[in-house]
């Protein structure tokens, strides 16, 4: 007999997906802020501001790791239920 987890229960990888989403959002806002001077014709921001834009990629990687962790946990649970 398999037990279906409650939809509100935290599953493996959920925290990584949430953290990745937050980091991605910070990177997206930084990208918008950093690109704005290019369209307004003002002086561009220094290079460290452009480095903050890389958080979009980092957030995506963190979220992808969370999805992979969740998939691995589901595969493990499926194998365990087949063996029982």
C-alpha cells in the first residue's frame, strides 16, 4: 500500500526551488536596474553591478538542483513502493 503525501507537506528539493526563485528574482531586478542607464543615456553602473546580474543564472541553477533532488526522491519512493 502506498501512502500519498499531503500536498502541503514539504518535499525534498522544495527549499532549493524557493531559494533559487528568490535569487533569480534578485538577479532579474539587478539586470533591469543595470540596463536602465543604457536606455536613458546616463553613465553606466560599475562592473560589480553587472556581476550582481549573474544571480539570475545562479538562481536558475539552484532551482534546477531542487527539481533534480525532488525527482530523485520520487524515483526512490517509486522503487521502494514497487519492492514492497
